[in-house]
């Protein structure tokens, strides 16, 4: 279905630099939480910091997500620079995620959608993959974007960029590990990186599954996507990614205009019956109870 880009929507395409001041703010919060966890002598505070770091990491990744559409910054190379930088802790190449994500937008909820792995025949393998992603999705995501997708889909210049990014990640991690080992703090450095990443992976699985699970198959961007009103805390820290219908309909609209876009689109969203829900966790737990979906 073709969507009309009227004058009100066009205004939302405009870039502004002030909202992106959240980027250093988020990195600052992330660093402070890491410092607290590092120096904490009480396990409860340490693990609460790890949890919060994972939550903030989810917000940082939604900034990176805007870079895949070249909407975080007006200048294209800045989107690439930040996208590559933001992916370093995840050991995933930006170009691999970008190419996969653009295919997801093009073929949303169709057999060609690379992210539609929740669909299947409900065989044993489908159940194993579905629940493994729900619990330890960060590992499966790393395998998918580091090896499987690049080997299957990236060729020529794109493949070269991907493997160059992986080399960069390995070099950065080697330098950090070598420095930590020379100071006898390699275990602490590992903990401050690994455990928040596990929590990030869980938050990412919740978000990812909730965005499209149970939406109709082969019906386009609107009805094939879910917006989750959730709460303003999630909207703030996850940069309005929960207004997902609008993002799929107009992916060039920056994150800070998605709430306004949702308001403009609401009559059309209601007309086509696109799902709007109020809780990530409700959708996620419904998905866990039902398991993988059936194609068709």
C-alpha cells in the first residue's frame, strides 16, 4: 500500500541536532553505572547496575538503528561512523546489521523477511530457535550478523567492509584485554562488559519479538507491524522505537519525531486495524506461551 507523504509528514523528516544530545547523556549514564558496579562491594547494587547498563545499551542501539536509515545525522558519513562505533561492544558489524535491517523493511512479514524466523512449521527446530532467541538472543544475534548473514548475503565491497569491521572489533578487544591483563583486572573488565550485554540481549529479544509477533502475514508495513504505547520511560530511553508502525511506514523520520508521526497516522492505523498494545512484556509472554508462529 502506497503511503501519502503530505506536508505535515514532510516536516517530520527535518533533522535537528539538539535531540541527539541524548547520545552523550546515555553514554555518560552507562559509564557512571559501570563505575558504580566496578566499585560496589554489595552484589545487589552491582547486578542492578549491570541490569541498568543493559537497558541503557538498548537505548544506544536504537540510536544506531536510526543510522541504518541515515536519519540520526543529516550527513551520511556521520551515520556510518556512529553506527560502527556503537556496534563495537556487541562484536557485530554495522554494515551486516544495516543490510539485514533494510531487507526486513522491504519484505516485512513475508517469506523474504530475514527477521521472520519466528515463523515456521512449529517443528522441534522452530521451537528450539524461538525459545533460544527469547532467552539468549544476544549470542544468536552475534552469530547471525557476524557469520551467517554476511557469508550468505554480502559480496564485494560490502563483504570487505564487514570483515574490516570485525577485524577492528577484535583489535579493540585485544588491546583492552591486554591492558586489563597487564593490570591484573581482566576478570573485572570481562564482568563489566559481559553481564550488561546479557541483559541487553534479553531486552532486545523482548523488543524484537513484540514489534511483529502475531501481526498478519503479507499485508504490508502498517498491519504487519505493532506499536507499543508502553510508557514514557521506555519511550525516552529507547528513543520512541516503540512507535514502530510509524517507523516502518516512514523510516526516514528521525526518532525524535515518531510520537508526532504516530498522532498524524492514527486515523489510518485504526482504519487498517494495525495493532497498538500497551506493554512489551504482555506481548512477549503471550509469545512465550504460544511459541513459534505458523507461516501463512
